[in-house]
C-alpha cells in the first residue's frame, strides 16, 4: 500500500537550498577510448529515443567495462524507452546497491515511487542527496526535475516554484524548464 507524505512547511530539499553547493561541468567519469567512441554513437540515439539501437551499443560498452554505473544507467534508459520499464528499474535498483551515491539511480527510483503514490519511499531515496555539496550539471538537472515533480505531486506548488527558480540559474536554456514553466503557469492561473 503506497504511503503518503505528511505535508511540511519547508520545501523538499530545504537543507540543500540553505547550504552552499556547487554546480559544475567537470567530468568525473572516464572510460577507455573504445568505450568513449561507442558512447559518442550511443548517446545521440538515446536522446533521439531510439532505445533498441542504443541498447545494443550500451551492452557493448558493458562488455568492455562491466559494472560502470553510468553505462548501466544508460542501458536502463534505453530499455525504458522500449517499454521495458521493469527491466530498467531492476538495473537502477542494482546500481543503487552497488553505488549508493549514484544520483541518477536514486532519482529514477524516486520518480517511480512517486508515480506509484509512495512519497515516503521517494523521500527516503532523495534525502541522502541533500547532503551533497557538488553536482555535475546533468546531476543537478535530474535532481531539480525530480524535486519539482515531487512538489507538484504533493501539491506543494511553492516548493515547485522554488526549485524551478533554483534550476533556472545554472542551466537557463534547459528545454525541460519550458515544460515545468507551462505547468507552473497553469497552476498559478
């Protein structure tokens, strides 16, 4: 049975908002040149939502570099694009077990929990991220997106606006902001 979150006057992640944190574009994950070459081909396929083609390439990368969280995460996304959501979530759960600090797995699993109405599990998955003080821009985008969704689903529109405004600073041209901007305008209308 899904557990509902008790509403709070503080926005989700308030402890992160009240601290100093850095958003940068510094790459922390390095792969062999062969894997990088395959990734250069696979990532545009993933972004174009060509899951089956991306899956083949990500499976190749994992043969060369097994148990890399970013490669596993990209495979999970490729599977989800093909409608294999449970398979993708299973991979994310595995990532979380092996790499508990991996933000993208936490965000994906929190989003899945929210969509099932289990806000307590979502919050439990997200809370460790609020102690971080450094984010790659892609991590920050994912975190802000999931916090806006959480806030909207729990009808904490003020928190959604705070996270939207916070996200707009480091990445103002992110196209996903347009989607949330529209949603927030409809709510405020």
